[in-house]
C-alpha cells in the first residue's frame, strides 16, 4: 500500500493511552517509517482529551502521521474554555 509517496506496511488501531504512545516513541526508526497508527480517544471522566494531546505532542516521533478517531467522544465542548468539540481541539 502506498500513501503520500511513502510505503505503509501496517496501520495499527491503538487506544490513545500512555502505554501506546510510549510504544510508538520507542519503536525503531524502521518500524516508525512503516506504520500509520490510528489512535482512538476513548471517553474517560478525567481530562482525557488534554492528556491525549499532551502525550501526542510529547511522545509521537517527528514526522509520524497519526489518524485520530474521536468518534467515541461527545460532540460538545469537552474542555473548560474550549470553543468547540473534540475535532476543533
């Protein structure tokens, strides 16, 4: 399969939790170059969207493209002061 001129061998669907972000961060460069992860943002009563965004910014390797699945989140404002739903964030 080819996307945007780069070969993609594997598209894992991962829960957007710390363990999955750590696995991406510590994967070899070869593995990083051959995957395009789909990260699911799962509903959680805690500050899940803010935590997800922090993990994504701090742990996803430079140049890696993520697909984000926000389908399980409510389509309403989820953060104090946020002007839109999860897709705006």
